[in-house]
């Protein structure tokens, strides 16, 4: 085992530690199974040598009666040993499978929690399907690696040692000859090991690609159907599926070849032992019963050797899956947790950008030296062309990203000093697109404040102008909505997310085009509720509607990652600069179209 393989196994053993008592019990059962496996051939020897043959019986056997009693006892012993073995094996399998499932659950929990801690920067660079495959499929490899791999190797190793010791007692020369299969088996492992690892790695990557493509195409089904691209997407999926199955077949072929070569080597060793054993019986140096026991032990000896060899091959595929899981777990969170807490009264909402810069790609700046100070209780409208960096700029407040240069300060401290959870609890957000969870209406609205009373949930829904729609649903606020449940229009979804932000009741509010999916009448009602929510709170609104811009204390104009203008609405219009141009080309035409 290489150093790298040993390190992987060592990390997996950490997940085994909580179940060490059950592991000790499983190992005790292994020892018991080994002992009974060693007993299996001896009743046969008694029948051949002392019942059918004329070999003198030992004293303990004579004490049990005549040959009829020996024969009956030997036959019953064969059945009894097998019954006990079956019971022990059943208990052993139950324990090891349960341990394996618990380890899978622990590894999934660790991976899922780690994924949730990683920043949006990480998730923007990864395919959702690939991450899903690692969480759901690759985590199963921990069971294969330990329970079906290492524990199997321990079991086979103990059985191998026991069998070899007894075979030496019967005929040491034949026992040594029996082990000549080991060097050829080692050669087989060396020759095929790297090919199996490469094939297993490629298979995982190809299967992950199928997951990613299916996830993407289902999420984008509206676009696919709108542009009648069903046939093209089906062709892409089938090409990925065929490629995946091709690599899977290649891995299975290699594993079959590996198993076949192992079987040939073992069959050769068996033939050699039978040939030498028969010559010993014919020469009078070994009884027929001893030969039968030896051959029985030989089969039992080669079984763990065969198991060890085949298990080593299958372990390589499991190790690839575990490595893919640890690859994600080894990604360090680029948003480090701070230690500072907010006072019991919460944040004041004093937010300052100081020369804040950010880029997803080193060569493409998204924000460049943003300087802005927002006083507690101010409402700031952020406007600018698509791709100007508006959402990114506001994403620095809850630390979805951290600036690569400069800082964002909240209440006089760098945002990176605060605990991430404590910081985000001070912020309510309405983001785009509106996201609804497959939960009840009540749970969706109370998602950020699960302890809220029904009265507060209903009040938030009223302010978001969604209460009447909810009470008209079959189970009212208990109606399940979201994926696979009661359908809502985009505007209704948006109002639910607005109610969620209202109920959160945080001192800092971020609204990303909060009324973009609403008609003019509903927008006016919702904006009235939001105006109440924004009162006394520091609010940031990414605005494409004139009403939102007019009501803001200040308008911040962003272009190519820089603030090019900032000030009250009327002042910027009078200045005749970038915002005035934006107003005449975007906001004013939209307002006139709505009133036409």
C-alpha cells in the first residue's frame, strides 16, 4: 500500500472510531468464524480414516462409542458446524453493514455541511450534478473501503494464517508448496492495479458528467422546450450516457480479467498440490483422510488468498470514490469565520466600502476600488447596466464573497471579523430568482425565523400582499408549495420571498429587484409594505423601477465595477450625467409604458 493510499485509509478510519465497540464485536465474530472454518474438514477425516479405513482411532474417539456412533457424530458435526457458521456470518454481516451505513451517513453529513460553508465563488465554478454525485454516490465508497475491503482482508488474513498453521502440521512441504501462488498473484496485482485505478477514476468522472448534464437540462427545461431543443438535449445526454457506460464496461472488463488471472494462478497451485498429495498417498507417507483434509484446507486456504486478491482490485475503485469526497472536504473555505459578535440590540447598519475590489477571474475585475459610506437607516438604490457589479457589490455585505482588496465595514469593524452566522442573522434578503422550498407556506415564510408565531407570519404575508392567495389554497398556510407541490406564479413566489424578508426583521435589508415579477397594481401595494419594512433600517435595493429609485435617500450608479455617481435622485437628474442618461433611456420609458 502506497503512502497516499495509507493516508486515505487513515482518514477513513477517523469515521470508524465512533463505532469501535461494534468493530471489536465484528472482529470477535471473525475469529469465531475462522475457528469454525478450521473445524469443517475434520469430520470428513474421521469418516475416511476411522470409519471407512483401518486407521487406529484416538482415545477420545473410542470413548464416544463404536464406528456407527463415530459416523453419525461426524455427519451431525458437519451440519452443526455449518449452522453455527451461518448464524455467526448473519450476525457479522448485520453488524458490518450497519456500521457501513452509519459511516456513509457521517461522511455525507460532513460533506454536505462543508459544501454549505463554501462560498459562492466555489459553487460558481462547480457543476451541481458533480457535487450531487459526490454526496450521494461517492460517499458509498467508505463502506466498500472499510467494511467490504479492509475488514474482509482482515477476515481472510486470519483465516489464511490459521489454515497455513494447520496445513504445516499435516505436511509442511505441501504447505510451503501451496504458497507458491503468492508471487504470481502479487505480479498480477502490480500489472493491473494502475489500469484499474485509472479506469475507476474515469468511470466516476463520466458518471458525474451524466449527473451534471441531467441536472442542468431538467433545471433549464423551460428554455429547452421554448427553443424546441428536446432532440438535441436528448442526443447530448445519450452521448454522455454511452461514454459513461463504456468506461464502466472497461472497468468491469479489467476487474473480470483480474479475477480470471487470479483463478488461473490458484487452479495451477491446486493442481500441483493434488499431484504431489496423490503421490504421497501412493507412497504411504500420507493417509487418504489426511489428503482429503489437506485438500479441503487447501480450498479454504486459497479462498482467502483469492478474496484478498480480488478485494485489493475492488478497493481501488472504492479508494477513487473516497478520494473524490476528500477532494471537496480539503477545499478550504475562502470565507473564514470570524469571532466578533453583534450586541444584543443587533447591528446599527452603518456600512462602509473602502477601496473594495473583487474578481472571479484574476484577469477580469468585477469591482474595482469601490468607496461608499451608508449611514444607519439610509435607503440606497443601486443602479447600472447589466454586468456592472451591482449584485456582487451587495453580496460582500453578507460575505457571500470577501473582497480581494480593501474591505467592507459594518458598524466600524471589518465584516471578516464577525462570525458569518451572526453577520447574516443581521440581514434580510430578497434575491433573484425567487426561491421557494418544498415546504409549507408557513415554513417558507418563516424560513429565516422558524420560531415566529402564526400571527407574525400572517402579518408578513399581508404586508407582502400574498395573504389572500394563501388562505384560498386547499390547506391555507399548511399547503405544501415548491417543487412537486402546489404551483405558484413567479409573482406569487416573489411575494412569498418578500414576506420571508419582512418576517426576518433584520436591521439590514438587501432587495434584488424585489418587484420585477409583479404587475403595476401589486407592485404599488408591495412597495407600500416594503416601505414600512425599510423604515429605520439600512436598505439596499438593486432597482430597475423608477418608483424604487425615486424613494431612495441616495442613488448609487455602478458601471464596470466602479461607482461613477452617487447622490439624491433629483440632484443626479439635474447634474445631467450618467444617471440622467440612464433615467431617460431606461427608467422613464418603463414608467411611461406602465401608465400608457
